[in-house]
C-alpha cells in the first residue's frame, strides 16, 4: 500500500513546460479542492497546502476582513481566485482583496510561505500588476508595494484604509492564533 500524504505539511511539485501544458494540467485539476496551480517563466507549480498553511491563511484573512469591515472600507475579498495574464502568468494567492472598488486584478495579495517561493513570487505579481503583496513566513510579515521599477519593501500598507492597520497588532495576533485563535480574534477586535 502506498504511503499516505502528510496533510499537515505543504506538498509542492515543480515542472517545466509551456503555457499550453499548464492549461492542460489546470484543466485536469478542475474540481480538485485544495490544489493551487501556478505558471510563470516556464515553471508549472502544483501546491497542496498543508494544515498549518491553511490555518495561517484563514486567520490572516479573517483579521484583514475584520479590519476593513470595522473601518467601513469598501472591499471585495477574492480569496485564492486565479489571477492570470494569458501566456505569461497564472497564480493563486492565499488571500486577495480589491480595495475601494471591484477590479479584475486585486489590490492586495497575501501569501503564506512554508515550503517555497517567498519573495521570488513577486515577479509573478509584477507581471500581473498587483499593487501590494504581503508574505507571512517564519513568523514574520513582510509587505511589498509595486513601484515603476518593481516591488519595494514597505513598513506599512500604502493601500487606502489599510495604511491605518497596526501591523504590530496584526503580527502579535497571528502568532497568538497559533495556540488560541479565539483569544487572538478577541484581542484583535478589541484593539483595532
């Protein structure tokens, strides 16, 4: 009997191929929940996020959604929708948001990184023109804003409304959620 996949950790496969091969693979995974597919610069990636990955993505999404809601900022959560520029790039963030108005490409994409990628994923988002990308990796939250010459690290969001988000509170509550999500949520809601 083959060994069972460890669903607590991310499963990640990279294959090199063409856009057409990527679209064929993408079609084959239609209706497969929990599988994320990426294409950029000839690299086809298949990711099956593990338990910890999904926990962090959900809690970060909850905090961002709560903040936007409580501050009365218009937003549309687009979660892990496929963001695509045909023939060039296809990606799925863990969480994504349009801020201020509905747009074909979200203003903010959030990535939880456990196995691979990190800031190397910025090239994908640059090709799409996503204004801001946040990464949660190894207990750190890193923010990047798109400029004329590429992404630049920033200390706080430059998106309307999100610039008021206390990132120290956000980071503290994300870490707190590792052991007690309920307490982290109560703390975040009380302090925003």
